[in-house]
């Protein structure tokens, strides 16, 4: 990544500006929170209808169901955001000279903000419907953004890989979900560890490792992805 010219914004400022641009577009469309979040809440409501009013069972599966909904519907959030720009807008962004890695990381930043908002929007539904044990809830403070960042980066990377393909909205989630399984494992096991009074440091370390590896994959592959699209 070449150093910026004197007076030109650096890579961090460029990435933040792309993040702000994507969030402004989402604020106008309202698709992530006004459409996807209600569907996620409905998905959480369907499980009690299927298994009945078995309160102990619902309490035991509540946290797992929450993270499954975050994973599946979160993929849709990232692909909605990665599909916002039309080809002329993408080409214009290339002409600005911003490094492809900065473009993708800026897009991932917007996705992470939207995913965190989605997590917070459906969390009260999971708490009300499933009444899960809330022991050790402060550990959610690093888990929620950690999952949002990892899923956002993976979704952005898959969106870049499938850019221009006719079936990208189907192929993309199929690429993301298997790669995001370590995020699901780390999140659910962190919740289970706090439930039994253990500190989930090892699972938080796995979460951070997945986020780091995904970010490195974006940085290292950004140039080739742009040339191949």
C-alpha cells in the first residue's frame, strides 16, 4: 500500500469515509434494520411455537438460537450492504486511487456497525422469549462486537469474491456460513462458560483470532480480487 501524498487523507481516514458513505446509504434504504431485523425476531419467535412451552428446554437453547439467527440473518445484512454500489459507482471508487484493501475494510466497517445494531435489535426478543440465564452477561460486551466484526469481514470478502456473478446472493452465503462456524462456536461456548461460572478467555481468543485472520485475508487478497472482477 503506497504512502499517501502530502495533504491527502491516509488509509484510515479513507476507510472511515467509505464506512460513513455506506452507512448513509443504509440510512436512506433502511433495509438492514427495518426489514432484516424484524425477520430475525420472527425467527426467534418460531422456535417456541414448534417445541411448545417447555420452559427449561427454551432456556437451555435460547442463547444458541440467538447466535444461529445472528449468523444466518447477519449474512444477509452483509450481502445487502455489499450489493449497494452499482457498477458505475464501483468504477468511480477505483478511479479515486484508493487501495482495494482500504475499500474493502471500509465496507467491512459499515457492515460491522450494521451487524452490531442487528444483534442489539434482536437481543431483547431472545431474552423475553427464552428467558436465558443472564449470569456473566458483561462478557457479552466483547462477544457481540467480536462476532459482528468477524462476520462483517467474512461477508465483505465473500461479496468481493462473487462480485459480478449472477448467483452471488445465493453463492455468497454458502461461502460465508462454513467459514463463520468458528464465530458461532466461540459465541455459544462463551455464553455457556459464563453460565457455569467460568471465564471464557480461550473462546474470546478464538474469536479474536478469526477476526484477525479474516482481516488479513482481505488485505492480502484485495488487489487480486479487484483485478479479477
